[in-house]
C-alpha cells in the first residue's frame, strides 16, 4: 500500500511507503531540512567511479538493438502474409520498448556528455525508430525529474485521465471523474492504448512553441509512420495488418507501463506545502524494484529508480552498484528507502490507485 500526502490528507499506508509518508510529514512540520546530505552522498558516488561514462557498454547495447530491429523487420518481410506475424509483433513490441529505454538514457546524457550528439541519436531512435517525439518526451520527463510526484508540477501525476490523490479525486472533472473510481481495474487495459497515445502526443507537440526543431522532429516522425504503415499494408492483407498493429502497439504500451508504473505510483505525492531537500524529494517519492539480471535488462536499469533520480546522468549499468552505497547512506542519515519485488510493486500501485479513487466511488453511489 502507499499514501498520498497533501494539505488535507492524514496519510495511510504500510511498509516503505508509509515510512516515506511519515518522513515527508516530519519535514513539513519542521519547515524542511537543508544541509549537505546530498553533497556527501555525491562525493561517495564519485569516489566509487560511478559517474564515469561506459562507451563500450553502449556500443554493445546499441549494436544489439540495431540487430534486433533489423532481425525483426527481416523476419516480417520473409514470413509474408501469415498469422505467424503475430509472433513478430510480440517480438517487436519488446524491441520498441528497449529502444525507448535507450532513448531515455540519451535524454539524460548517460551516453554522450554533450547535448548535440545526445539529441541527434535520440531523434533517430525515438522519432524515426519507434514514432515517439524525442523532444516532447524529453521536456515532459525533465519536468518529472525536477519534481517527482508533485501534484502541481509533475506531468506524470496530472489528473487528466486518472487521479493520483484523494484531493484530485474530490476535484476530478471530465474523463478522470468517470474513470477514477475504477482506475485500478482499468489501468492495464488502458496501457494497451499507451503506445498509440505516445504517437498522438508526439504529433500534437509539433505545434507547441516549446518544441525545439519541430520541422526535423516532424519529418522523422512522419517518416516512421509512412515506413511502418507502408510495410504493414504492403506485406499483410488489411485485416492482418490491423491485427498486427493492435497487438504490436498494445503490447508496446503495456511494456512501457510495466517499466514506469512501479517507479512512483503508490509512493507519497507532495504539494506546495512540502519543503523537501533534493535528496529527500527524490528518495521518498521513488520505489526500487529488486530482481535478478533479467529484471535489470527488461526494465533498463530503471528498477533502480531511487539511484536514477538522485544521479540522472549516471550510466545505467552503474545503478546497481550505486544502490549499495545509497541504501547504506539513507540508513545512516535516517531516510526511508523503499524497494520491493516486481509483482509486489504493481500490487502496491494498484492498491493505492483503488484507495485514492474512493471519493469518486462514493460520489457515484450517492
């Protein structure tokens, strides 16, 4: 379970999320703590060499991704107009998710130190490779990192479709008011639409002034759509093409959702009343997902969400080693550090989503 911390909330939770909520309340009541906690941790991380670049790792990773993309589309062309193409759709959904994770590392300059090569490769992978607007996503994700789980400032907890606190539930309007009461049951079905939503939001972002180089972004984005749809409807019959599209995009969205949802959903949300220093703001709103090597690869290192938020430009293969240092340091200074298994992380998120939707269920019953 987890908790929501807002101006009028008393909080409810258990386990790590409850400890994080309690720590946030203490910070609010004390007026917030300022000090050198983060700088001390940062020195320990730097001394361990964990901020150093890993060019060899990324050469191998990007090469394998390229081979997977080429292999998937080659198999698509060779199999032809057959229902066996659904196996290719499943494979390419996983590959698209991994390409998205690579674009994420580029956006945080984990691969290159400077902006220009990061953006160039990011646009090729994001816009051209999987049809996701790199510039739009980078802007959105940067705002999330600056204020994770902040009800007013984090775009990932905006109550546009779902609600993330009881306060949002009480004030919900439009679609969120309709869906919010049953959002825990609807969450995974809605993820089937997330792949398409990324495409739609990417196109819409081309018309916003905040988008840098919209012409280049648009050319690459529509080149992806033309090549992708052209391949589907050239090789497959219309019916099979539509089924392939639904399976591929649906599973792509579910995969992305299972990567990102456990990171913060079900952890405390904060408001303008909360005054947290950088370390506590990042640690208390994040959850790690523990597992073996498969978990690290499947989630792209984002299962070490606490470490990633504390050190966004740290190369992903170093995050596991950083976990040992960060966890020990948090214990040393008395900051709750929450991690759990993959299944439990989703259970916590869904339980939380059901609880915060309670005001909307009561309203519907009345």
